[in-house]
């Protein structure tokens, strides 16, 4: 029986379909970005909720990645024992930072330079509690007998996290594209006008969050959810076709986040699609490099996950 070619733990054509859908969105947005936002933007409390809390599922992967590496490096010598503790603590603190920072929007953050330091505190407190609860959960649900796979997947998660973060930040500063909600707000005192996604004005944002529309950071982060089918293979208890169910959930949730980002005026359609393309591109490339089904510690795994 012919084995299906897998990519990120699912048939490769499913990942290709995501890229194709994004390509359609980019083409449509290239012509109608402004018109779509003019007719669709109407920010509500649900949009604000997703802006602040919407990436909690993504950031939850970070401490899981740290725990995976921690488990896989057990009994590998003094140096690696110290290293695994450093990685575990670092992954936890990183998750707290990445979740706590966007939560500021849920507590009245304006992003115009007038916000005080205290506006960040509630978000970081919530992030500290949530991510702290995930560490013991990860130890409970992960299959500790598959250390090769855990190590590769843990490395993949942490690599994707930081490369995506750097790439998204670089592109935002290179493009310096104004957000729709900034264009129509009183903060637009210099009457900055709409620009298409390809009309870059490098490093002209000067720290103004209103000029960081392209690409969507939320969508770049959501691309990490497409690693969940790989994650399913690291669990103690698995269900039949669980990888496909997780892919469907990741797809639907990513679409929901994308819609709210446009509806809130935070991004244009092309920003959302480019964010997912760049993010998922990073995930796919790093997955092919790290290859979670190959061996780092001992003999190769018998299961095949790509």
C-alpha cells in the first residue's frame, strides 16, 4: 500500500491548499484592500478579545517545546542537564513575555506613546499564571519514551518562534504600512494616506504601532498552530486521525483570527494573507531542516513524521 507523503504531519496537499488560499487573498487584497476595510471594519469587544488573548494557544506551544527538550536530555551528562534546565526556564519566560505583551490591548493600551508602565502588569500577571499551569500539564501528557522525536520537535518549536518573531518585526519596520484604524483615527495628525502592501517606506514607523500593518503578526504566529499534527504524535494518548482533526482546528481558528484582524481595522486582507504565508513558510522550511523523524540522540525513529 502506497504511503501518503506527509508535510507537518498531514498530507502535503493540505499545506499547499493553505498557501493557495493565501495567494488568492493576496491577489484580491492587492486590488481591493481599502474597499474591503471601508465596508467591513466595525471593531467590537470580540475583536479586542482576540487581539489580546487570541494567541494563547500559540504561545502555549513554547513551554511545551521547552518541556520536550527537558525530557529528551535527561541522563545525558552534567552539561546537558544544566542546559535542559536553562532551556525549560527560558521557554517559560519567553511564553510569559509573548503572551503578556499583547494582553496590554485588553487593558486599555493605546500605543500612541501616552501609556504608562502599569498598563502591562495585568497582562503579564495573567500570562505568568497560565504558562505556569502548562509546565506540569506538558509533563503529564507527553510520551516520555520517544525522546528522539521530542527533542527534534522541541527544537523546531523554539526555532520557529524566534525566527518568525525576528522576520515579522523586520518586515513590519521595512514596510511601515499604516493600519486602517490608524488612517481613520485622530492619531493620524500628519494625514498619512493608504498604501498598498508593496509600497514600502523602510523604517519610517519610528516606533508607532499604527504604522506596522504589514504583515499581520497574529497570522504569522497562527502559522505555528499547523505544527499541532506533529505535536499529536508526541502525546501519550492519541486518537485515530487526530492529526487531521488538529489541522482542521488550526485552519478554522486561523481564519477566525484573520477575520477579526480585518474587522478590527488592525490589518488589511493582504496583511493577513502575507502574515500566514511568511509564517507558514518559516514553519515548513525549518521542519524540513530539523526533520522531527530523524535521530539526534540514538537510533532513528521507526515512525515517519515529516
